[in-house]
């Protein structure tokens, strides 16, 4: 089985003059990029890194980050990419927890690196920022080096990703070369990407979606177009200029593109394949994106850092909300929530926790030095995802949210995703999020946070829900109108912030807790 280093060498040999990466004014063919990557392999050795060592990388999506990813694969060094917005305390945690032997960073994270207290002893590599004693990326790639020879096997660790850490410290997810390559090949097949495809490298390279895009393009001799930080105007310009064929984003970024002033004048004809992951897409947004891009393929991808693909729906518009069926390397079940038993399979149509086999080629083998997390998530060869959902009569999976996000009101379970999808179809709802807020009588009440287009009221939205198929106990009993919804760096909705009150209300707080909605406080 090929490791990733040999996969890169194969791609270079297959199409040496094809364009491999674009970053601003820098355009490199496969043979030219490989020469720079080979110099980086020497640079890693000069930093004292050896096979099996780890390097923490905090960079935006630029040519240095992409090149370093491949240099590590060739050198047998385990790359540990982390959020470039990480705080000094978080940097210290990543370095200590991963047992890193070196650092790499750019201007986006230099201040945090400088303030971290447990990194001063480590050798560093920097990009476009001068730090005393650090090796500089441009100097390293400017030095000639022999073509790098792969030093890793398919069984070696390739990367260690960190989970988002929404309730506790992030967990390290080490993944082998074979699992990373299997995930990339499945990504190619399930998104029907052709040889020589072009993608926008906008999803962060510390996130499984970003890594998969990079690997897929290289395996296909495709073009990876760097977008260091998401910007609507820049993204739209690159889509048109570089003739992007496959666009892979989280739902929030699709929404931002559609809302931008340049969207309607942008040439989108090159975009044939759309994919989204990381969060559910509401019915309203799904229809808007499909109508605007008119893609040949519109994929809903459901997965995680631990196991790249859970399920795939290749025609997301045909069955809104469906996560489709198990991916090429996967087998799924829905089991009783809280049972912790992979054999406690629920009946078709019943809500439960989604679990995925650990026998699949894309699977990880456990969290790094975290037996408690392993015991909780891994049972009898199955990974308990923490997501809840059900299979419908056709055998398609519907994900209703995180187990912890499920709203229990008056003894009834309410999926926030279902309520959000209903609200999203109102033309004056720009974005929305639904959570359960404490209530003395009902335990939790369904509360909708709405970013609106026009002057829609809580009473109008209440009537909209009443006219839909949404059951009475699922309808929002309270509406909060906000200027923005809290989101993570990759665009995921942060429901915990809404529950904690960490959000931006409208300047005219005319309906912060609407009396019109409060009249209907019965589940």
C-alpha cells in the first residue's frame, strides 16, 4: 500500500509540468513544487526532526503550510496542524500534549507563539515573519536539495489533528498514512472529482476538510488554490479566475458568498461540484445555493476528524436534510441513546445515537494518550459519534444534531435542526439557530435566535411554523432577534454561546424576548 510520500512522488512523475499550487502571485508546477518540498525535507532534518517526531504548525492556508504538510509526509515527521488563532495557553497545551519537537508558524500566530511559555526551547520555522533564531521558509526552499526519497510507510502516523474541544480540552487524533490516503481516495470517488480538478483551498489545513482537499488535489494532479483566510470578494475572484471545478465549504460560507455584492456578477460556470460538511444546511439555504450555482453534483458529507466519512448524500437537493448512506469505507448503525451498546439498534425511523465501525479504512485507532476518551467513544469495534439521528423508510440517514444539543421539553425530544429548517424557509429569515433555554415548568423551552432580512416579527414566524408540518411542541416558544450568530473559525454554529448569552443582539432590541411568542409557552 502506498504511503502519502510515495503518492506525491507518483503524482510528480505522472504530470511534472501540470500546475500544482497557486498562492497569490506564486504559481508552481508539480516538478517545481516538489523541488521546494524536497528542500523543506532537508530543513526539517536541520531542525533536528527525525522519523516519528512531531511538529506543531500554526499557519493560514498558504503555500508554506501546504508545502510543509507534504514535506512531513516524505520525512516521516508527524504534522500537528492547529488553529492559527490559538491562544498562548492553547499553544502550550498542543505542544505539551503532542510531545512536539519543533514549531512552524506565520504572521497570523507569531504573537501567540511569542507569549506561549513552553515553546522557547523548540526549534522554529517561520513564514514571512522574522523571529530571531528561527529558520525561514523562503531561505530553506531557496537552497537546492536532491529530490526527496520517502521515509515513511503506510503504517506510520501521518498527522495528529485536534478536536474542537467544545466541552473539555481538545483531544489528539493521530491518523496513519493509509487512513489519510483512504480518506482522500474516498473523497475523490464520492465527490466524483476528475483528474486535473481545481479546488479552492479555503477550509483550514488544521481541519479534516482542508487536509482532504489538499490530498485529493495532489493525488489527481489537480490544482490547489490557496486562500489564506476566507474573504468573500477574494473567493469569488479566485473561483472565476482559476476556474474552480470543485467547491467544498461549510454552510455558513456558502451563505456569505450568496450575500456578497459581487456574487451575481461572478462567472460561476466552472463550478460543477459542490460539497458541504461540518454542519447541517437548512432547507432554505440548500435551495438558494442550488439555484445560484446549478451544480452537476451537490454532496452532503457527514463525517469527523476521527473517521473522515460516515455517510454521503450525492443529491442533497433531492432529499433535503438527508445525510445519505454509509460511505465507501463505512458501516453505520443507530442505537439507543445513552446505552453505550453497539447491539442496541433502534427500529427504523426511531431516534438514536449514530455509531460507525472502526474497521473501516479511514478510521483512527484511538485518541492520543487519552484512555478515558477512548473508553467513552470506542466500544466493541464501534465509534460512538455523539450525533443523533435516524434512518428513514428508504434507508437514508437523517442527522438531527448532537446528542447534547437535543432539546427535551415537557418530556418530548426536539431536534434543533428540524426547527431551523422550518424557519429557514421564511423569506425574511437570513440565518437562525435553535436551542433549549431553561424553564421552571417545562425543563427547557424551544428558543429561536433569528438574524432577519426585513422587519419580520415573532408573531409572523410563529404563524409560519404553525402553518408548516412542525408539531406544536417543536415550535419555538420564544424568539430572540440577533445581529450575528456566534460561530467557530470554520463556520460552525456555537449553540453553547447562545445558551450562555454570548451573542450580538439587534441594535433595536424590539423582540429580544417577544411577548407574541411567549403567549404560546406550551410544548
